[in-house]
C-alpha cells in the first residue's frame, strides 16, 4: 500500500500506445512548434520594453503627439501584442490542435478497457 | 456619524450581506471534495474567465497601481504591463496542461509522476507562503480604505477592519467552498469593471476625452520633472534600474505560478474551457489595466499628491477612492460623497473576493497535500479531508490577521509584487520543467521549489524593505525601526536572482539523480496533458 501511495504504480499501457501514434507526435510538434517560439518572442519583446524604459531614457521620453511619448505608445503596444497572440493562439488551437486531441481522447476512451 | 458616513457604512454592509447570501446559496450544493476545492468543475469558460478576473484584479491593482501612477507617474504603468503580459505564460504553457493533469492543487501535476510526499510538502509550503504575502496586501488595503471613509486616523479601527476581513474570508471558505468563492469573484469582477469605467468616463469628460490634455495636466499638477517619462521612481542609478528589471521579471513570470490562479483552472469541465477562461480573463484584465492608467494619471491631475497629502501618506493606496470623490463633485458635496462610497464599497468587495480565493487555495493545499497525502498516506476519507481544510482556513486566516497589522505602511502593489517574485521563483520553474522535460524528477522539483522559496524570501528579508530604507525626507521607510539595519541585498525585488537560481537548482537536482519511474510516467503525463485522455471530469449533481 505504501509504495502505491509514494509513487503511483505503472499505468495503463494504452498511454504508451497513444504516445507512439503519428497523430500524437503530430499534436505534440504542432503544440510545441507554436508555444515555444511565441513564448520566446513575447518575452524578448517585453524585456526589450523593460530595458529600454531604463537605459534608453531619451528615446522613450521622445514626444510623438502632444504629451504622448514613445514610452506610452510602447506600453500600449504591449497590450496590443498580448491580445493579438492570445487571439492567434486561440484560432490555431481550435483549428490545428483540438481536432487531433479529440481524436486521441476518443481512441483512449475506446481502448482503455482492453 | 454624519449622513455621508452612514451611506458609506450602508454600502459596505450591503456588499457584505450580498457576499454572505451568495455563500449560503453556494453551500447548498457543495458536498464532496471536488465541489469544495474545484466547484464541481462545472463552471463555464466565460464564468471562470470572470472569476479569474475577480481573483486577479486585486486591491493591488485597483488601489495600488493607480496610486503608484499618481505618485510616480509612468513607472507605475510597468506593473500594469507586467501583470497583463504574464497571462500569455499562463495561456500558452500552463492553463490547459495543468487542467488535464491535476485535480485540486498545484502539487497534483508534480505528484502525478514523482514521489508524492516530498513534492507535495514542498508545493504546499510555497503555496501557503505565496498566499499569505498576497493576503497581507489585501488586508492592508482594507485597513487603509476604512480609515479614509470614516475619517478617523485610528490604529484600533484599522486593526478591527483587518480582523473583520479575516473573519469574513474564513466564513466564505468554510461555508461556501470553491462555489461560493467563485460566485463572490464573479460578482466582484462585474462591480469592479462597472465602477472603474464610471470613474474613467468622468475623469476623461473633464478633459474633453483628450488623453494628451489629461497627461499634460497630470505632469503639471504633480510638480515633478519627467512625470510622463520612465525612470522617475526607478531610474536614479544602476541599482534602482536593476530593481526595475527584477520587478519586471517577477511580474511576467509570477502569474502562472500563483497557486490561487492555478487552481481556478480546475473549476471548468475541460482544458478547452480552461483556455477559453484565460482568453476571457486576458480581455477583461487588459481592459481594466488600461483604465488604471486613466485612474492614476487622473488622480495626479486632479488631486493633491504632494508631501503630506492623503494620497502620498497612504502610499498611493487611496488615490482611486479620492479621485472618485473629486470627479463626483469634490469633498463636501453629495455627488462626491456618493461616488466615494460606491468606489470604496467596490474596492472592499474586491478585497473580500481575493482574500476568499487565497484562503481557499492555502487550505486546499494543507488538507489535500499535507494532511491526506503526506500524513495519512492517502487514507483519509473525504469527510476528514474537508474537516481539515476548514480548520486550515481558520488557522491561515488568523495568521494573516496577525501579520497584516504590522505591515500597514507598505504599498499594496509593492507587497503583491513580492508575492509574484516568490511565485515565479518557487513555483513556475518546476511547473514548466515537469510539463516539458521528461528527465525532470523529484530531487529537481524539491530543490527548485525550496531553493526559489528560501532565496526569494531570504533576499527580501535582507533587503532595504525590511531594514535600513529611508524616505527622501530622511524618515524611516523600512518595516523595522530606523535604528536597525542589517540589509545587504541592494534590490527590493529578489526576482532577478531567485528566479534564475530556482531554474538552475531544478536542473542541477535533476541531473544529479536518476528516477526511472518519473521518466516512465512522463509518457502518460504528456498524453494526458495534451489530449485530456483520462483527465478529471465534472461532477454531475
């Protein structure tokens, strides 16, 4: 009993089977192929903003229109890119990830009893 | 008590009565652990998106960020940006995979493939520490609000307010569980959005909806050079610039490690609903932070923010409520009094909703991870576990009350930023490694969690926040008296050191040990995380 609780026993082999299917490999590479580059991109974009705010004071303080300066526009652009990435990811996963995930989940449901 | 104070007190009581009503209703269909911890997993993506907004847009945002902008101009805006961009980490890397691989707590997804007792103990420790820091911020905000409204600078009254908030949160959690907490958060999110939008429109109307004019007046009225440019608060020297970068890192990486946010992903039926809830939350939170920009600069333009003013002495925490009073017609007018009372009641509702979420999260972790899995080795019945969860909620509430009382002069946004730094250091590395690195194992997880937790809390302890910090006028700005100074870590935010350290320790612990079972079970974790095969389903009532 104790060992069962300390680390769960070896699982249902259906997971090994699903893991080896081409559909799962495709799902995994599509998922990672989107989220890894997207994460790197938005983190660099955000850190660029942070670093420029501190070390490019004159550039960020440059007035564009009236009292609106580069820093404010840059900040608002961070909002815009966040909304944009969220929206693109939502479309991407509806189209390219969910159908594969549903199919694999159905396979799991039909195979787990075996 | 005059008429205005009666009105304010009445609205506060109305907010409290509403939340108590919601809690009792929710308690009627809360029976087992899945109801208590995860609201039966029966909320829709939209409902959960609102609740996430309600959980996340805390007093730190509503009172703290607008206050920082009012006092420090542009630099306060960094908080808003970091708090929002952080949601992409949650959306892309955490929400869906966590929903599919866990049950009730943050520790579940680690315990899925590792040795349960060490990882659950570590995760429970960091859950409780992060949540308590976050709780302090909310309670300090509550104390400041009530003092303002009743117009008496009384320590006893502040302490009483903190105690009442603490007792209310214990009540919400023990009676209403996750369902009650969620509905309180949904109602609060709606109230907060409406209340903020109202003030924003009234502020902008004073400037004919010309943002540039608003900014110009804010800069002129603040009397500070470079008020609209970055660097007023953080740009003096390299240390303060690094402090800003450290803060920026903690904000962007902290959200996806906040336990009270993570467990919200368990309240929906599928990972697709978890994704939808994050999308709704991003929309809502983004709109809200754009409004805090107007609130902060509006307060700078229309209120006195100089030395000794109410805004300045409250650390900025009172900027939004005082702004509401000003745009309603000013002090001593009926309009001003009504708006002040309404916004203060909204802020109070905000605080109540967030503290409920935090208390629930910590008590769930104590009962589910520590009591059932570590002490009882999984043998506790649901009934026993729930009893422990309710007792834990009471104990955590009392601890938070005791700690909040001495912490009252700190800016609430600043306190929350510390909670973010701890979450980013202690929690995020192990979550990311666990999901994306087959080789990751128990030792890596434990080293990363304790390493991040101890280094972040330890560095804050030896930072100027705790001892040795002075205000510009030479008065004491640290937690401890002026005569004590043992600070040696120069930054106020530990993230820039503790986050990389925790990632490094996670790697080091992993490569210095072998755990074939954890690697083997990664196959199952990965299939389940990406497809939802075998994930916990919703409860049918």
